[in-house]
C-alpha cells in the first residue's frame, strides 16, 4: 500500500513538473534581426525661383506632384518584450529597432532659364537609416503569434542637388544636406516559435511628415541667383522576414 502511494506521488510530481515546463512563459524578452524589401513612395514637387535682375522673382515648377517609387533591401536589428498578463492568449509589449535602407527618389530636368540659357537640374532624395519605437499587441497560442503594431519612426534623409549651366558646363553648383523626419508606423506580423526562436513575416507602413527644403545659390557673374525648393511626402512600405531569440 505504501509503495503504491509513493509511486502515485512520484507520478503526480512528474506530471505537474511537465505541465509547468510545457507552459509558455508569461514574460519573454527578445532580440533579433530582420531583412527584406523596403519600397519608397509618395509625391514630390521641385521648383527653381530666380531673380530676373530687376528685382522680380520668377518661379519655374520643374515637377508638381511627381510620384516617387524605388525599392531596395532593408536590414534592421530590434529588441523588445512580450507579456501575457492573463490566462488568455492575449500578449503585448514594446519594441525598439534600428534599420538601414537606401531607398531613394531622383528627378532630373533640362530646360532654359530666364536669361535664356540651358540649365541641367538633378535632385536626389534618399532615406539612409531609421529608428523607432512600436507597441505590439495580439494573440499567442500553441507557438503561433499574430500581432498588430503602432509606433513612432525617425527617418534620416539626405538630398543631393546638382545645377549645371551650359554651354560647356560653365558652372556647376552642388549642394547636399541631411534632414530627419518623424513618421507614424503601422504594422502587422505573424510568427511561429521554434524552441527559443521566433520566425515570421513582418509588414510595416511608415508615413513621414512633409519635407520642405530650400537651397539658396548665387550663380555668379552673368547668371541669375535664386532658390531651389523641394516639397516631398515620403512613405515607406516594408516586407521583412524576422528572426528573434527568446530569453
């Protein structure tokens, strides 16, 4: 009888221990890598404003509402945590990230200025890197997770301008400047847990605030001084494969 009771106690202890071992942790910190394709879209408008040498400013639109479209590989590192506060499958938590992706938009224009004289114009707008914070929430059950995300992104853009006057390239004006833009991030991801790893797909949409830049130039003797103006509303769509390690 005593032997049977001892055996029953051992079996019960084993079952309880197994149940706790198989139960998902209520709190998981993680770090990971993400790679995929980033696509830049949105609208841009370019214009040159020149002084006609009599004090009258003449603005020449070069592009108005031109669509931007460019795709490139994007890579990022991230870290965060997921917390399951109740016995339900609901989880939520924060995540921070840093990404590198050179998506860009380039516009060129060749026409006469108001002298008139041939002028070649080129301006490139490029997002070089970005970082941000998102809050994630969703469900996790049987090793599968579906999560929604909303957050804040800070994208660092660089613009490069070239203005060349003909004939025979008598003058070339070059300028570059960097500017940071804040943006709203919306995302969704689907992940699967494999031991201490999570693998899955991640989709994000980032809408940045309007970019306004002005570069004032003095073209020199015989040419007209003026301003180069750019207005852009960048958006970036990201499709990535993510891999994270759970602590």
